[in-house]
C-alpha cells in the first residue's frame, strides 16, 4: 500500500510515453498507408493514441490531486488509503484492458472512447471510489478552503457527470435519433474537457502558491470571481463543440464567448503569480516555473487560433481540417501536458537535480517548445491548404486536394519526431527519479 501513489505517477508517465509513440506511428500510418495498412492501420492507431492522451491527462491530474491532497486538507494523514488503492487498481487495470481490446481490434464505443462500452463500468466504479477518497476527508476538514481545492472538488464531480452523460448513447432512446445522439456526444466531450481543466488549472494554481509562497493568489474575492468564471465555462463552454449540429445561433455565440474567458482566466492567474514571484523562488523551482510559463504561452497561441477560426469567413475554409487537430493538440500538449509536467517536476523534486541532468532537461525543454511550435504551425498550414483547395478548387478530386497537404504533413511528422524525442527524454528522467531515488521515498509514499 505504501508506494501506491509512486506506482500511479509512474503509470501516468508511461501513458504519456505511449501517447507520444502512438502519435508518431499514427502520423506515419497516415502518410504511408501502403506500408502500415498491412499491420497497424491508422484507424487502429488513432484510438490508441487519442485514448492514451486522454488517460495520460486524467491520470496525471488525479495523481497530482491525490499527492497534494495529503498536505492541503488531509492533515498529513491518509485515512482513505484503501479507497485510493481501489481507485488506482481498477482505473489502471481497465486502461490496460482497453489497450488490449484496441490491439485485438475490438472497438465499439464513441469518439475518443472507442473501446467496448462495457469497460466504462469499471471506470465509473473506480471514479466513485476516488470521489469518496477525496470528499470524505475534505468534508471532515475545517477552515476556509483555497480556490485550488474548490477547483479540484468541482473537476472531480463534473468528470462523473460528464462521463455519465457521455454514455447516455447506450440507452436506446438516445440512439433512436442520430442528431440527438451526436449532439449529446459532442456536448459531453466538450464539457468533460472543462472538468479536467478544473483539475489541472487547480493544480497549476496550487503550484503557483507553493512556488511563490503567496497564499493570497488562491484566496479573496478576485480568486472567487475567477473560480465562478471557470465554473460557468465548465457548464456552458461546450457550445463550440456542437457548431456543426443544427442549434440556435445564440447558443453558439454565448458559449463561444464564455469559452474564451476560461483562457483569459488562466493567463490572468499566471500573470499575477509572475508579478509576486521573487527571483530566488523562481530559480529554486526553475523547471516547474518554465513549464507553467510554457502553458501560459500556449494558452495565448490557442486563444489566437480559436479567435481566428471562429470568424465565419475563415471558418468556411478551416472547418474539419487539420486546424481542428491543431486546436485539440495545441491545448492538450501545450496547456494540459505542460501543467502536468510542471506538477510532476515539483512532486519528484526535479528542480533539485544539478549538473549534466539539469542541463539535459533544460535542453529537452527548449527543444520540446521549438518542435511543438513547428508541429502546431505545420498542422495549421496543412489545414489552410486543404480548406482553401476544397472550397476554391471545386474541380479537384480528393487526391489532388491532398497532394500539397501531404507535403506539409511530412514537415509535421519531422517536427513530431523531435517533439517525441524531447518530451520522452524528460519523461525518462522523471521515471528514473520516480523509481530509483531513495530521498524521494518519504515524499512520495503515502
Ligand atoms: C502529449 C502528447 C500528445 C497529446 C496529449 C496528443 C493529443 C491528441 C488528441 C487529443 C488528438 C485528437 C484530435 C482530434 O480529434 O481533433 C490527437 C490526434 C492526433 N495526434 Fe496527437 N497528441 C500528442 C502527441 C502527438 C505526437 C507527438 C504526434 C506525432 C508525432 C501526434 C499525432 C497525432 C495524429 C496523427 C492525430 C490524428 C489526427 C487526425 O485524426 O487527423 N500526437 N492527438
């Protein structure tokens, strides 16, 4: 029982490695179908990659919360260790079962969750165990709670709600109408992103408080206002996920405006953290700090992208192209993964590493930012070319449309190789620290 959280953190890092490897393989399968179709076709690799990505994000977020829980409101004790163990065992075993199903070409779910739907049941059970392990000590604890605890609590609850909503298609009434089913699917997928963002942004707020030593960032009226803004986002920002189904224009417009405010919220939080941060505190947690700043940069870039693609004249060209993928990966790699890496840097005390390892991590960090930028820009360019040729060159067939797109996708795949090398290098150092280093033992064990 003692080193459960250590195993859980290691599993999250392995999921990140899996995401990277399957992402690269999926890219090659897309570019060279004649080779890959024989053994690992794109339709099999995409669910592998996307599910690994989602599970990396959710596992990374819950690992951080379970780790920080002990020192925030559980008074250094772990009264719910059995429930936590139950959650981790069922959650990780089900993920393994999901990958086995994908390997055996057993599909059956819906977008992003394409495994046989029966496996949603153990996921649901494990989540309920997590909820008990989180809320029971929370309700027993006294005193005013900082905003990050509210955010974690909200994210965990809303993940349950959106997960159930996402599985409503299993009731035949929802499947009776294609439009009804797809609307609920896309809506719940969008809302689920809001739920894990609450968990992850809460974690980044916690880190900012810890690094700067300034509790005020997470307390007071402004903090509460921004929490409410985040909550509004969680409940209503899914609108831009259902642009393509016939909905009232006011629903689209309102939810679009709301979804932009969530990012403004994160930028505002990081900016006020940067203002209060002393140089010494920054240097003591340099890599953690850098990952948080990287997330801020990617929030800004994604904000620019989404603001542009929502202009109807631009959307006409970009819709359903690689720009949508740029938006999804820009957010999940640039924002979610960067914050989770900041969290793992802090948990595993990576900032204490000196000399060659520290320089190697610093180099890998910059390489990851540079290659992610090329990767992301290549997707946008590929999307623009495809959109333009589809709309403007009506006489071209699909192959002709795709010819220049595939050339740009090759640049994407080269950038992807460097992205994989750089993030995987960071993950391997973290894995080594999580497995080997004795001095982290007391820190990690619960
Ligand atoms: C932390 C790392 C990563 C995360 C979190 C991530 C996340 C995602 C997500 C959420 C999607 C679904 C996008 C959509 O449906 O629009 C996706 C698709 C994809 N990703 Fe990644 N990704 C990562 C790294 C990579 C890397 C390194 C590569 C390639 C070298 C890659 C290649 C792809 C490809 C080819 C698709 C499918 C695009 C399509 O269907 O058109 N990913 N990824």
